[in-house]
């Protein structure tokens, strides 16, 4: 595909990296020539310096024959105008824009085709907030992903010494829990992927990705690790968009406190939130944390715009007795450095957002994409179409599907019914299949599985 990306920041740069690896024709537009030079040196892409909303700049970037425009600059207005220009002057088929301001997002009909013609709206703050909310709802999980409207979840957990499954093969899981249907989609051991088989033995410290119907997730997690008690007391450092949205969602079911540095922002938060306690001060202030009994906190979420503040406040909170710490980190290089030590979960906003963008770039009927392991792997939800003659999956048992190396089918959803992907399950047209792809280089082959042959038409 010929794709133009406006904005070479964290999201734009990470997206360009993902898509360039998959042999797409990528052009990145930004006003920062230095950042573009760095990207051009590293990746096989075109770059254009200039404001992304200017018609002359879009023409220079090749908008006349582009398949897709992805506007992810830091300014909502630039992203919106760029989509308008691409639609009006160049008839670009697909326009995706990042829009952050709630003032725009809450106006019904604003982004209709006859108004501001944006096909797909991406709100990174909402994506990250949902990601954190799911982690708080599943204590002990490293990652929680939803498919088929929440009917199926893919959860990553770390296997601990003393867990019932540690030292056992995967076949034992089914024998031990005959009433719960689940499948282990992948195992990462010392950062290397293992394709799970019935005789694969789980070791302590393995990162295990398993898939199950939403109702069964807790039961399976309890087999892999000690079940953490539900998080009740939540402390949020940073009252920006993400902090506010998270507090708004949790305040009626949890005890929530927000620590915010700016006095004016504190006033706004206090007016907008019903039950959340708003504290004015710095999250790195040891005395403030002591006064607020941080040792009684179940989870400390560091969500400021400053990576260093997030890391330092998380480490301080953990040492002072917070049970769990979750840290938002923009610099991707820091994420692997800090996770797993004193910081329990490190979240990269770019990686959380990339999945929702990749969903619209994939060929075939792909309805959900989640980027995993810092972009090394992907979880994909695809819909099977066609019949035995036109499709490579419809009418075939899962064990007979010729899957690319390193790819597993975890589950399929038929209507409202969740079927765990055992070898004898036969795929029907309209089924939603959830796949785990360890090797990103195989994505094209996976897409081709779900492209219907011409005989169907």
C-alpha cells in the first residue's frame, strides 16, 4: 500500500518502522527536518519537510495516488485539516486521524463524511486508558487484550514459583481444569518465543500468553500464579487526560487519589470528578506519599508526561510499600530496562496505539490488531469469508489449515459462542478467528489466508 504518515513523533516514527518492515510504500511528512533525516537513515522510506495540512506539501508527498493518509501530528487541527484537504483535493480513499481533545470527540456528527471527512478516529489517551483499566481489573496480568467485542481475552502472565502449573506440561492444564476451555497461544522464555505443544513444560518466570472466554480468565490465571487480591486503593500520579479518564472510570468502584503538580489543573479535576481525592503536590515527594499512606496502596499508576518523574515516583512508591506499580513510559528504549524490577508493568503509549492503526492497514477482513512484545509479535482477529473453493480456511478443520511458521490460532467466535481452537474444530464462513503471530515477517502470509479467491464472486 502507498501510505502517507503526517507526524514523525513517537507514534508516527514507530508506525513508519512497523509498516516499512512489511514492504509498504511509506512517506513521512514533518516540519522537523532533523527527525526526518534520522528516520530516513534508519528506514527505507521517503520523507517530506513541511506542514502536513498544506496542499502543496501533500501533493509533494504523493497524496494524488496514495491509498491511505494517517495524520498523527501533535496538533488535532493539523490532522483534521489534512484529512479535509486530502479528501477534497486528492480523493484519498482512507483517512485516519489522531484527535485528542474531548471538545472535538464529543460533538456528534462532526466527523461525518459531509463534515470533517475522517474515516477512522484514533484517540491515544482513550486507548491507553482502556489498556490500564483492563490491567487494574485483572491483578497479576502483564497484558490484557480483548477480541470479538470483549467475548474473548488474551492475557499475558508471568508463571511464578509455586504455581500449580509450573513444572507441568500443558496437557496437565486440560486434565486439571476439565470444565474450563483455554489454550496457551505462546510462551516467552528468557525473551525467546516457544510454540506451545501438549508436552511443553512451563517453567518459573515464563511469560505465558493464554486465550479463553472472558468468564474463564480468572480461573486460568489462578493456575499460573498466586491470585492477587483485587485492587481497591488506587493512587494516580499525573492528572492529565489519561489520569483524569482513568479516575473517572474507577472512582465509583475503587478508592482513587490523584496527585497533580499544577494548582489550576487540580481545581479543574476537583470540579469534574465526583469521588476522587485530588492532591496538589509532586509524586516524587516522599513526605506527601508518607502522609497519604502509600504502603496501603494496591496499585500506584505513574501517568505524567515526564518519563523520569514516572520512573522515579514508581520506584519510590514501591520501596515505600505500594503493592504494585504501573508506569507510563514514552521512550521505548526505557520500557525493557525498567519492567520486571521494582516496576511491575511498564506501558508504552505508542505500542498501545499502534495496534489500532495497524487494524486499518492489514489486508483481508482484519478487525482487530494488537502489537505485542514491543512490536515483535501480533495478535490478530480476522473474519473468515467464502467457501471451500475460494477460502484457505473455511470448511477446514483447524489442524488442517496451512498456517505460516510461528502462527497459532487461539480461538474462534461464532455469533456469541466462544470456541477454543482445538485441531478438530471446523471453520465456518463468518467466524472470527484470533491468531497469535510470533514472527512479524509472516504477517503477509497470514493476511493471504483471509483473502477470498475470485471464484467466490
